[in-house]
C-alpha cells in the first residue's frame, strides 16, 4: 500500500505547480507523505491545506496520525477528537485514540477506544494487535490470546501475531 501512496506524490506535486491553491492536491500530497513516513513534509502540506480549506474533512485525521507517529500523544488525541466532532468518526480514528492513550500509559482508555475500533471494523488487524497488547499489559491474557486468534482468522501470515501469542 505504501507504493500506492508513493506513486501519488509526483502527480499531486505537478497539479500544485500548475495550481498552487488546489486544496485537493495538497490533501492528497499530505496523505501520501504521511503514509510513507515523511511526517515533516506531511505537516507542511496540512498547514497549507488548512490555509486553503480549514474545514477539509481529513485534515484532523491526518494531523492526528502525524502526531501519533511523532509520539505527540496529547496533540494526537486532540486532533482525533476534533475529527470525530467534525463527522470523521471511524475505526481508524478510534485506533489513533487508542494508540495515543496507550502512549500516555492510560491503558483503560486505550482499551476502550481500541475496542470501539474493532467494533466498527472487526477485521482491523492493527487495532486488534494493539488491543491484544493492551490485554497483555493489563494481565488479561485470555483476551490477548483471543485477539491474536481473531487476527489469525483474518490473515494468518502476520509476524506480530506470533509475538503476541508468545507473550500470553
């Protein structure tokens, strides 16, 4: 999937060269940079998008993800909550909230948000793995094993599952 985002960068830049105020192109570029790990470049594009279109639907979601990846957990939480308030409620946003709370070592809130993420999307592997990790940390090993087994049912070639099962 990273290659898909990498391939979006060049065309988005070309559109911006022609039309520097094209909010859609800045949004695509911000998302592509974010998903290819180029956080600083993503932040610059999100800043520009906010100037052009402050109510862009994905702006808060992308900012939340950028802050999460930068380990700025409180900012990630604030942006994710704003995303929900602006109508961007999704399993992905709840996953961000869960991981950010885990980063702050608030394991109960992390568990709550990750459970919400897998409730919305039962096949969300990343959220299930994070939830399993929370269960290990809170000594709920039977639940951690159940999450690992659910991931294996969805896709059986995920190395992190073997690690999670090794912890229970």
